[in-house]
């Protein structure tokens, strides 16, 4: 672990995207979502019509890379969670996308599979939280099908875009 990876993007954005934890590239650069799966997610947001440069703030549940990319432990999550809550409070977005099951479970405090809750909207204190599949999982699927996890996520993010831009 080299660096803390706190967040990047527009701190006044109307969308916050929360991932799990920094990977190797994020650890090198000190920024979230700059590695392979991060780029994949940014492309998905972009093709869904979301302006990733003007409207999005990116961060993770965990602010430093877990050894060998292992899943964060419940103790690590509980230590980092107040920091994430404070970040969301400060940005005060309209929508928060929870990318992957760690982000979903941390914020929504549910223990259901992401396949059951993805695309659903949870309103907490005036902010809409929408879980989606994690980008590293989505990278395994064809981008030409509408009903596979990739196609479903595209649909979820198009709904997010409609909420952001009142379409
Ligand atoms: N990059 C991140 O910063 N977080 C993730 O969850 C995945 C890739």
C-alpha cells in the first residue's frame, strides 16, 4: 500500500460513484477508478450519457489498497465507513451509484445479493442510492446483449442519467 485514495472528480457533482477499494493502479496514482475496471466503468457512464468530467465525484468505501486486492474485512469497512458518509454529505449529490456489493452492503446495510437489488432506488435523507454490478464483474460479459449483466447495467445507468438531467 503506497497511498491514500480519497476521491476524484467534481466535489460539487450531482452524482457520487462509490466503489469497493483502490486497486494497484489507483494505489500508484492516488486516484480512484483509474485502473482497468475503473476505465471500464467510466466508459459505461459515458455511453449512458453521463458527463463524467462535470457531474461525477468518484470514491471508494475503503481508502487504501487491501493487500493482494483481497476483499476488505468487516472491521476495515466499519473503520472507513464514517469517512465515506462524510464525503457523501459534503458533496451532497442528487444520486449515489453503489458499484458492487461491498458499497451496496456498507451503505444500505442489507444482506441481499446485488443481483436482487441492482437498479432499484433507495431514498435515504433526500439522496437516491442505486446499486449496480461492480465493473470488474461486468467486464466478463458481451457488450452486445440487452439482458445480460452488462446490458442491465447500461439500463440502470440510463435511469441514473434521466434522474440527473430530468429526462
Ligand atoms: N477502482 C476503484 O477505485 N474502485 C473499485 O471498486 C474498482 C476499481
